[in-house]
C-alpha cells in the first residue's frame, strides 16, 4: 500500500474493507457467530460446519451468495436471514480486527507530513461503524477518536458528492484529496 501513496495531497481518505483491515476477517467471525446462534436455537451441532461452509462460499462465489447457499446446504428456514443480516450489522466480535500490514507505517508517514486523515466508507453505516469498534486501534499509531468518519451511502442519499462535501467541509479543493478505496 505504501508504495503507491504520494504525499502531495492535503487529505487522505481510507475505506475500511480491505484497506484498513481484511473484510474477510470480519465476515468469518460473523459466520461463526451465526453458526453458533443457529446451533443453539435449533439444537443441531453444526456451528463449525456452517462457518466453514459460509467462508468457502464467500471465497469462491462472493458475499452476496453466502446466506442463500448456506440456507440450501443446511436446510435453514428463511426466518433466519433476518438474524444473519442483524449479525452482519451488529455482531459483537470475539476477536479484534487486525490492520493490514504496512497500514501503521503509512499512517505514521502521513501524520509526520501533517496530512489530514479520515475514513470514507461504503456500505451499511451501522455495519461500518460496528467494524470500526472492533479494529485493534492500539496496534496503530492513531487514535480512533481523532478520525472523522464519512459514509458514502449516507452522503449520496442526501444527493451529495462525498469528495466534494468533504473538501468543502475542510476548506480545500477536491483535487487535494486522495481517496484510497481499493488496492
């Protein structure tokens, strides 16, 4: 990540998923929690099998196919989809989310160069905030309380261009912002 960042902008915006931490790390924990919930509710010893199956579906077919395939494979009633979606948004993760290697060094370089840093993330704002709660902030040289967080979906819902909005809020031109949302 650090190799493609130039320090010629005033502000650096980072997405969460696969930029600050691997999204898969969050999802695997949610899959395990869902499997445990289903096992407890239905009395079937399937938590690990469900979690492993969901992870494989995610890896090979994508997140959007996970519940549907799991429902078919384990004969799960449709009523559990709501529970699964609630867990995606509000899961109490058993483990912290570790940042992607080199992210700490990048943040340190940006702060040493007096650059503004914020998060601009796409997706369900409730889920994204939940992810932020579980990032291991102590492992990086930045306190989460100092980060301003913006939500693409929320700004676009209000018919605002996220980059333009943030630039205006910080009194700069949009070309002074570098948005890192994919590697």
